[in-house]
């Protein structure tokens, strides 16, 4: 059983004497900044010049600083930037301004696990990875609840890194729901693997393929869209709330029989071999290299893929449905 931690395990006084610099005011950065401030901690926000996020931070009541100012003045630096942007920002705007014994916080293990930057040896390096998007982290906090998180320490120069990690997780509300201890490597590999194999890669491709087969055989695109894509939410909600067994208990006997017959035919030993390949490309660091190369070249692979999807039959069916029906 994994090591789990709750509200009583975190002590805010472990970080309350420090200024916490939030670098990047996007999805995670905004939620961390607001939750930390509402927990009584001192927060400084930085955005890049000309960023639309600056106006949002001001509207939220923060004075907006440059990344350099935050790096210079804050002891805790939470790097809430896209993973591919961190090396450049760190090299140009953070590293030259560091003081001794800084504390670095990451919301995902990618940068540290793949060593895309070289952090000082005298720093504490913490992972506080909420298991969901920033807006959910914020809205649950406002309701007096929390989003579970994954926690890890990569460097413990102070001897207090784990306590500081728990304190930060408590301040953003995650210990209300519970946090699990992990490592930067485990969080990175499992996160990348699941988003590629299931959530953002495998499942959407299965939806696309199933939709295409129906439409090519003459079925109405709108119906195909509803059954292959929209209804995913119903099953996802059941899986989230009740697990696989609970989902199966809630579906019809026809659906149970159909899934027993067809599921293992579709996802078979060949699929499992492909999944092992996906995992090994992530574990070897090859995926990280491909991703960073693509980002450095202006993201042509990602851009072309998204462009090709935008006008697909499936996307058009979705737009038509949203315009004509109330969903
Ligand atoms: N999104 C999630 O659900 C989620 C969940 C858990 C963990 N995480 C992790 O959280 C971290 C932050 O991700 P995110 O999704 O919050 O990112 P994001 O929403 O894309 O926000 C990134 C912020 O960084 C700024 N930024 C981008 N490039 C920059 C640059 N070169 N220099 C300075 N600022 C720059 C953006 O500014 P502009 O507004 O000007 O573009 C924006 O304010 C990542 O490590 C990610 O893996 C994300």
C-alpha cells in the first residue's frame, strides 16, 4: 500500500517564513497562487512580458513581477511553466539570480526526472503534483475540499524537504483529500504513459476509428458522434465514481455481454506489446528527446496533427451538433 498523507501531516510553519514565487500564471500557477495566499502564505507572482496572464493576476489582486525579480527575491520558487519552456526560462531568468538554499517546487516531474535543467546542489527540490487541472484545484479549495496530489523529494539539502513538501501540499488544499508519496521518476513515467496510452492518445484514436467506421458504412455522423464520443462521459463518470466493477454493474446485460465478447478482441496481446513499446520509449527518455526537439523547432508535429484534426468529419459533426442541439 502506498504511503498516504492527510491534513494533520502538514505544518504550514515549515514554509510560512518564506516568500513563494509563482513563475507562470497559467492553469496550475494561478490556482497555486490563490490557494497559497488564502492559506495565509506570502505569494509573489511573475509572468512574462506582454502576457495576457498579467491582467488576470492583477484582477486577482496580485502585483505582477518579472521572473528575474521573483527569482531574486523569493526563497521558494514554484516553476509553473510548460515543461518545454522551463529550460530557457531557467537559464536566462532564474539561474543568474538564485540565492543559496532555495526551494524549488514542480507540479510535474518531467524537468527534474529528465534533467532538462541543472538545479543547485544546496536546493531542496520538491514535487507537488495535483491530480487534475488548476481550475479544479482552485474550486475544490474554495469549497473547503481538495484535489489529491502526488508528492516527492528529489534533493533534500536542508533535511527538511519532506516537511516542506507536505506544507506546500497542505497550503494548496491537497492534503484535505490526501496525497501519495512517489518519486519524480514514477510520477513522470506514469503520467506520460497514461496520457499517451489511454487519456489523450489511445482513447481519442479509438473514438476516431470507431466513428469513421460507422460513417463510412453510411450511418449518420451525428449519431456516430453521440454514441462514440459524447457517451464516453457517462462511462467515465461511472469509472471515476465506482471503478470497473461498479461501471459494469450499472450497464445493461447486452452491453456487459458485448464488452466481454469484443473488448478482449480489440485490446489483445498485440495491443499489449504496443503498450510496452510506448512505456519503454518513455522510460528510455526517447519520448522526452522527441518532445523537446519538436518544441525547439516550433512544434511542427503537434501543430500539423492538431490542424489535421480541426476539419475532420468528426470535428464537423461535433460542431453541427452543438449548434443544433442543446449539448
Ligand atoms: N494543466 C494541468 O492540468 C496540469 C496538471 C498537473 C500538473 N501540471 C504541470 O504544471 C506545470 C505548468 O503547466 P500548466 O498547464 O499550468 O501550463 P500553462 O497553463 O500552459 O501555463 C503556463 C504559464 O507559463 C507561461 N509561459 C509559457 N511560456 C513561457 C516562457 N517562455 N516564459 C515565461 N512564461 C511562460 C504562460 O504565459 P502566457 O500566459 O503568456 O502564455 C502561462 O502563464 C507543468 O509542469 C505541467 O506539467 C499541469
